[in-house]
C-alpha cells in the first residue's frame, strides 16, 4: 500500500464519506431556517460507487473511514455498505457519526457488519431545549440509541457537544459530570461558521454575526470545568481525529476538546471528504471540490480514478481561512457531513 501525501507533506489516511444529505433532525447550526433542498436520489452516489471510490482510496493509503450524513442511518441497507468496506484489507477502522435516533434499531446489525465505533451528536440533556435546537422532540430516542450502541460494543461511544453561548453553555458541567458518574466520553466542539441560522430567542444579528455571538472557545470551556477539578491528559482514544482528551478526578470517561476555530489543527490535517453527490472536498471550510461522480458514471478507468484522486490531494490547502473571513457558502454543514 502506498502513502497518499499532499503538497504540505501531510499523510492523508482518513476519508469521511457522506452517504446522504437527508436528516430526521433540523439542527439550528447545521440546517438553515428555511431548510435545504434534498438532492434527488439519482444524484446520490450508489453504494457501488462509494465502494469503488473507497477501494481506490484504500489502495492509495486511506486506512480509516467515517460514514456521515445528513443522518447516515436514514439510508437503507447501511449495514451492507459497512460490510463491503470492512472486507477491504487495508481499511482498519470504520466509524459512524449519527444523531442516534435510529441507533436502537441498527446498532447490533452495524456491529456485526464490521462497524467499530460511533460518535453521537447531542447538544443538550433538556427535552425542551433539544426540541428548540433540533426542531424535533426526540431526546429520549437519542438516549436509547446511546445505550444500544454501548451494549452492542461500538466503543468508545463518543458524545459530540457543540458548545453555544446562551444556548447550552449552562449544561457544560452537566455533560462533564456524566464522564465521572456514567463513564461517558464527551467531546466539546467549537461552533463552526457555515451558511445557516443558529440563533435561538434573544439573539440579535444575522449570519456570521450570530455565530460569533454564540461562539465559545475551548479555553473558556476549560475554565468552566475547573470547578469540577483539574483536567489531566487522558490516554489515547481510538480514532484518528483532532480532539485532545482529558480526564477529571475519579472519572472513568473522558472529556475531549475540538477547536477548529480558536486553535486550528490544519498542519496535522489527514482527511478528505466525499460528499453524498460525489464531490471530493479537500477542506471542510473551503468550497473547492473535485467531481468524481460524473467521470465515474462516464466509465472512468481505475487508473484514471487513481490519478484524479492523487492530483486532487496535491491541491489540498495548507489551512483554512476563517481568520480572514472566508466562510463556506455553497453548502450547509448538513450537506458536507462535518
């Protein structure tokens, strides 16, 4: 197996695959207030097309795959795709990011198919607030999904919490206590600027102004947690992401921090993203994409597909340009897969 490297000499070994843009929630920071137009089904990559791209990427050096959406569990027969990816000898880790609503139904099937781990998005433990953030009343389904994932052995189950000032910052300590009392693995993620409307009641401004007013940097989150004790660095957690992990005194779980805005980790970026409609996205915060679906459906040869991926990786940007005000505008977060 070869190593896939970009022009900054970063080894690229992680592929995030969005398998659908559809979702059964409409989270405020992910989906614009006026909604998004779902792609026609014939514009989505088929499982065969996804597998073909993943197979070539694996031959080039990709060893870890994460399936995302939208909500990936909304796409039928997902265990079949997982099983196909799991048969690729160089793919060592297959994970899933989900809102957890359908996990109770699918956790055991996914584990049997070859899925290793799940990350579950959960920004509040309060039912009323959950409905305001997601525009749906499904908190109990998510909690049941978390329990089902743990019972199925999809460990470690990581809980992704997007921290938002005036929205859920009053629950930071509540989430942290779950790492002590219940062994949860909680990751606090900085709010990322995308085309959306993330404002709850009492928030003024529009667009990026709103996201800035609700943004909480990782260092501030750490300060809030100091009342629970000193955070000690935790041992390496399974995965291949940018989170830095810590543990509170007497905790069996961990607390992770992901800081794409205040302390970017671009110099160590090891990932590519494949959108549900077959575009290879080289940076989460850049609108630049390379179309793989069109040549794939036109009968591109494996050799040419290999060359296309290699050439695309060469133009992967050295870092995002958020500090210069460059915010992605062509897609919402739900259309990229995070």
